[in-house]
C-alpha cells in the first residue's frame, strides 16, 4: 500500500491578484511558479496535468511552493486517485503549512485528506507531530 503525501497548493483569488496559479500548461513544475519536490522524479507533467510518478510502496512524497496570501484566498484543484484508498493509502493536500518540507516531523498547518478508512474528504488542522492532527470537517 502507498501513503501519499502530496501538496498541491493552487490558489486562485481573482486571477489578476493570485499569488499562485499553475495549470501546468508550460509542461513543467520547475518554473513559473517554482515548485519544490523532495525528489523531482516523484512527479511528472503529462497532458498538462501534474501526476505522481513514485512507485515505491509505503512512501511519502511532496511538492510545495511558497505562498504569502493565506487570507481571502481560494484553493481549486482536481484530484484523480487511481488507487484504492484505505487507512494507510490516502492523499494529504496541505493548503497551508509553516514549512516547505512536508515530510517534516513538526508541521503547523491545514490539510485535506482524501481516502483514509472511511473513504472521506476531510479538513484537518495539524499542530506539530502527525499524532496531533485534528479533524475539523469531513
């Protein structure tokens, strides 16, 4: 089983005022804006869509980009999970975090979890270690 930790942090706030807006039509995630991956080989752009490319079971990986507009913003993204979700096989999408390294043991932020045991889409708040994540809405 795989545990995906994926960060797609796409913000659209009246496109002219957006801090981050990337539809990957340029064919990469390394510029305009610059996304940072734990390993660049974990992601590819295929048909103008960001896709995970990691094949190792039970791994976490991430992609992140800086953002300074946390208030008055909108997050929009499409997710197509092409695997069965479970308690150990899900995706976390961080909307905001105090660190770029989303594999860090100490993160403060908010994330969406897709999958999990109940096949849910839920909003969580994380303060520090993973065990301190609190479900806000599901």
